[in-house]
């Protein structure tokens, strides 16, 4: 292999500089347009919920309520609500992706929530960022509204609620984009920019992410997580 010296590179002049710039632009285009990801983001977690290895990464609070089942097309993760949370705003069944503390990230997944009775008015929950089992944020997807809760020890506060139409008993594609600089979390439903919302809180710092179900049975599949960096030194404990 022939190595180029500094003076050789300098002598190559603007042609090399133009080539490097072109290479950078092409690479950026592939990442942004092909994968719809910002530069620097890579895949940190990808799982189709197709076998029990998912539980090597997922730490559920009530393990008996979490099960991988098979539908007509593929295996999916079923999350049943726990009975002790019927009168609470905290998701009845919570599960955290273990050993991954995130700042900026993009999370994509498919979910649906199925009510078993007329009194079942809640639904699927996205959890994050979470510092611990006592301090975390929760986004509750009901039929026509997303509720933004903050949980700190025994204090539960609904910080905001925004309209977002969820297809009941059908699969919904969810994209969550987290910006730690602006402390915002942007949610897009089924790839429709008109069907998207943003939540903001200055206390939204780094933390774990996870899923849950409240009063309804929820289903999850095709989990994809992209981030520029992840801290993987601290496991999560319930």
C-alpha cells in the first residue's frame, strides 16, 4: 500500500478538496434521504419481536403480563395491563430497554391497542426519558389524544395533552424524535406530517426508554432505535 505524505496531499490542490466535499455530500444524502436519519446516527437496537431473545434487552416490571405471540403474519409482543393499576394514571405494565441511556435518538415501532370493554379508555404507553422507576416521563396514546405525564416518586402530573388520531385495533407506525438541546420530543404517526405533535420540558434530559400498557392490551412489533451515542454502563432496576 502506498501512503501519501502531507506535501503530496497539498500538491493535489483543489481537485482533491472538491472530491472530498463531493464524497461527504453523497454520504450525507444516503444517510438522510435513504435512511431518513441525521448524520452521525447509527442503529443501536433492531428487533422484530420474533423470539424470546427480546427479553435479553427488555426489563419488564410484571413479567407475567409480557408475552411473545404469533399473529397471521409475524410474531409480536403482547403487553397486558396489570390489575393493580386500574385506578391509576401510571401505566399498569412497564418495560424498559435495559442498559441504554440516551440523549438524542430516533425510535420507530409499530403498535396497536385493543380495548376489552367499554370502560377501557386508556391505551399504549411510551416511556422516556426515564431516570429510574420513580422518575420518568410517560406518553399515553388514547384513541384521539396523547397525554404527557411526568412521574416523580408519588407525584403524577399531566403536563400536556394534544390531539392525535390513533387507529383503533389497527397497527400504527410511530416515530419518536428526541432533541436533547431543545428538550423536545416529536411524535409522528403513520408517516404523516399532518398527524404529528411535539412535547417540550426543560427537565427532559438523558434517560432510558421503554413501553407500557394501561387498562388495554397493547401489541408491539418492529422496534428500531437510532442514536449518535448511547451510554451502556448502567443497568435499569425496578
